């Protein structure tokens, strides 16, 4: 009888613990990306050659993808994403494009990275920005800036 109680309690505990993660997920970025472009703005909100950087180092691109795939996301309404994206006109916020080639032709994937450590991701099966990080990740933001040597 005690063994049966232990089994039932164990099964209930397992069921409860498995259900705790519902509602959040991570993004899996599919593709063989060979180029990464970062676009930011200066202190006046102006885009220029000085606020753009291109990365072709496959190891850095792979490490970047691994870092941002670790962030838990949730689907967000387009209006909220549009409102958050207005911050891209401020210094310290970036649009990051992964691409198969340097002209951003073919398969591309976009991520918006914000100074507060929040991220907005493209829908992996489409072209819309659809997913937002559940929490801010200032450590990931700083690690990405250091990895990609973003100084603007």
C-alpha cells in the first residue's frame, strides 16, 4: 500500500513539474548563415556607415546564434512589437540580420536587440517579427556586444 502511495505521489509531482513550463519556449534558428549584419544608430538617431557592422566569422555567428537561442520567448501582438521597435531609433539598440550572403539575399533571419536586454525575434517560418523575450537579459546583451565587437 505504501509503495502505491509513493508511485501515485511521484506521478502527480512529475505531472505538475512538466506543466510548469507551458506558455514559454525558445526559438530555434534554422539555416546555414554565413553573414551577420548589425545596424544601429548614433546619439542623434542617425543611421550611417559608422553604425553598421558586418561579420563573416562563422564561429562568431554560431556562438551568437547559440546565445540568443537560449532566451525564452513568447508570442506577442504586432502592436506591442511595433511600439517596442520605436526604440530602434535610440543608440544602444540594434537590428541584427543573419543571411546566407552579404547582400542579404536568399534566406535571412532578423532579431532586434535592445539595451535593456530584451530581444524580438522573427517567426522562424515566416518574415514577421513575432516573438519577444519573456525577461530582459542584460548579460546576454553585453555578451553579444562583446562577441561581435559592437562599439556604436
